[in-house]
């Protein structure tokens, strides 16, 4: 047989007399690599360890402790779940089981409903199967044979999937023991290679996401290499449940939801204050970048949305008001078409550029009930929205200023870890490759100049332009994509926007969409969970609570509260005839940052006893001493954990 030459990542080569496998390649390098191997990358494609290599290739071994290895481990665990389901519920039908962030799920058509109480039993069977040490083998099947195979197994959903694949698609199936599943792979070579797993919850899901299809049972789970990693993840999930903004929001008197406005929050006084504080803070900060605030109508004619392209591509998510005697109107789901229309209201010169518009008014999107989630995803929301109209030569500078500004804002709110991504030209795009290349180079130049690491998300840009994404990491190590700096060649073209350049000729501007918080509602919810309701003092809706020990101190407590208000603090009083411990406990539950506890000692000496939400107590403080203590914490960024 013809020798096979394997090129390794470091450029070195290994020669094998005839066909080999990634497993054999790993073994030839060393015993430790062979034991850690879980799959391979062959000429850029993921490959099973036992799959033959019969030609010269470049190869790298995927180990179980790598991000790619963890994804394969989770994918294989999803198939382990399906295997256990088929043993426990033979009449069930399995459908699809992909990897998702932090875990996996599998959609099952059960003959009878199951409940969360059934999950431990399924987990136990999964562990039993894993311990059998079953070899996992791959086979390629002709389309007709594959359809017939899965139909003969009673897996009609799988047969339907195969029938929908493109004609040229290679059909592959994986078998472990007496269980066979449809999958592209790769998988762990043996069930003994699987890590530690946990089934988490049940949900309903329509087959293929179509509400006209049958409702299936979705089982969510997660898997990690070690028990320690799994336990840490489960602890984070438990903490996330405690911090859930949907729980804390009503408890802290921030917001609520009522059936009269589905998926649209009602802000209570404290929440309204915080919402307005976020918007006002961003207004003030954004003005330093030269943005001028505009306000466009909530309702605008369908003609605008037809020009922008949203009528054809986004109408299902828009609230449309139709009337026989006047134009069809739409509640705006975004601000950009209105800003483009404003730009076009007068002739523009290059001397006006960059022209920067900002807006904070309400937007409305008719989101499906299944995707709304507290205030993280609502049907009505506001953005710290901004649009910059500039020339191509100004892109890099505007982007660099935007990046620096965004990092500054996140830092003030206590988000110290921010990941940057550059999303580039997708397969289908508007404009020319040359224009895209220039735009991507401008954004990349800005990122390089800023000096922070960034990754390139290939082909993940919008069809109308590349973008920079900001992903913030919260205190539970969860990542949230909030800010964007996004170039747009499409809207200026659709609206025929022009400016007169120094050469006296008309030119098309570039439109930059930028937001830092993104949806203010969503950022509000992230803040609640990130800080567990313990907001930094400068954005806490209630900063101090004055508590008297008995009725004897009521007049002094009112005097102190008034003095604090003169300092600019947001103060409440608890002068109820209740036990001191009860009042302090309630204040702790409400996450009040500062509690001023006043008894006869404080009253007689004219001092303050201050208890922080952390439990730290400062006694015998004068009013002036208290002022010095809190003043540094009242500025943006003060006390940002």
C-alpha cells in the first residue's frame, strides 16, 4: 500500500506504511497523548479517532481537556441520553440532540409524559451504559438505506430528517452496543471516555421549531470532564437561580409584569429611578463623544420600512396598525431608518461629518412568547442607541473612540472582563468585496490600536456590514453580548444618502450603528444578577436607610435623614414600632447599602452608627465623617464591585 505522510501542527511529519488512524498517530507521539485523545482535526475537519487516514494529511489531536474536546464529550453525552431513553422507554422516538452553551439537550417524543422526577432514573441508566465501555463506531450509509434503517427502528423523525438533507450529503450513523443514532460526529471512541454529567430540566419544544408540529419533550443536561468541574458549574447554576432578576426584581420593588401587557415590564418607583438613571447617565456620557439626541415618532408609515428593507424581512416582528382611510403605520422596532430619514432632510457637507445621532425612545418588537424572558428580552424596550454618519476614511477613528468609550462604561458598572470579537463578511452580503475588505481592515486597525486581544468571528457579520462585538463577563462567569459597533453600507444605499465632499462631488456616507448597554432593560436585568441586587452605591435606588431603635430617637432620625438628603443621598426612613433586628433584617433583604442605626447614644452625642450591607459596622461617626466616607462612592464607578 502507498505510504501515508502525516503532518503535525509543529510542521514535523510522520510516515506510516499504509492506512492509519488518528488514534495510531496519537499513540506514535506518546502514551499520555493517546490517553487524552478524544478526536482529531484532519485538514481542518473534525475526525473520529478510529476513522481511517489513507492519504497525506495535516492532523492535530483533540484532547478531552480542550474546548473542542469538551464539545465532543457533551455531544456524545447527548447520544448517551438518547441510548438510555431507548432502553427505559422503548416506544419513544428520538429526534435531535445538539450541543448548546454549557451543555446539551435532546428532544424526545415520549408515548407518555415524563416529569422531573424521572430524571434521576434516566441519569442512573446513562451511568450504567457508560460503564459498559462500549466502542463507538461510525458508518456511512446510502440515503435510501439510511431512511429504511431508521424507519425499521421506528425512528420516523430521523427518517424525515434524512429525507430533508441535500442530495450530496454524506449520511453517517454511530453505533454503541445495540443503539444506533444519526449524526455527523465525531464522537468519543468509547463510552468509558465520557466525563461527568447531570440532567438539569425538562421543557416543551415543537418538532423542528414549528408550532404546527407535535410538541416534544426537551431534556436539558450538561457534562464536564471531572466531577469538580461539574460541581462548580452546578453551584453557579444554583447561585444564578438565587440571583434571577425575575425573582429579585419584584422582591426589591424594581419591576413587575401584568397580564394586561404581556412581556412588557411595569417599573415600580425604585425601578423607574434606576431605569432613568441608566438612560440619563448614558445621555451625559454620550454627549462627550459629540452625539446629539433626536427623537423620532413611535409610529411611522410602512413606506419607511419598505425603503429600509424591514417590511420584507422583519414584518412578522413588527406591530402594524392598518387603517382603511390612511396609511399603514408601524410601531418602530429600531431607530436606524428614522435616523437615516433625518440625515436625508437636508443637503450634507463633508464638514458636518461625522454626524452623530442618539436616541432613547421606546421600541416595540412582536417577540414570540417562547423567546421573551423577564426584562432580558421584552416586547418593548429602549436602547442607548447611536448612529454615526461618516466617510470611509473616518471609520477607524470613530471605531477606536467607540471601543475606548465602551470599555470605560463597562468598567464603571463593575464589568472588568470584556471579550472583543470582529465579525466579518458572511456568505451573503450587501456591497462589494473590496468595500468590505476596507471596512474590516478599518475595524481591525481600530482594535489593534486599542491594544486588547480580540478574536475574529469569521462570516458572522450582518449582511450589511462587519461589526465589533463586546461580550461582558458577569460575577458568575456568564458572558453577555451587549455592545456593538456595526458598519452599514445598506441603509445609506437604500435611502440614497449623500454628502458633498471636498471635491464638490456627492459621496455615499457609511452608517455606524453603535450601542454600549444595548437594550437598557436587558442591561438592567444583567446588573441585577451581576450584583445580586447589591448595586454600587452610586446607582442604588435607595442608598441609605435611617432606623431608630425606639420612638425616643424619631425626631433625631428625621433630622439625620434630612441632612443626608441635603448631601444628595437617596434616603428612606424606617421609624416603625418594630424590633430593631426585624428592621435590620428587612433592610438586608432589600439590599440597602447603608443602614444608619440611631439609639440614645447616637442621639445624645449627635453621631451616627453606620452598618454596611456587607455587615461591617462603623460607630461614632460625625455627619462630616460620614460625608467623607460616602462622597467617593457617589461618583460613577464608585463602589463598583
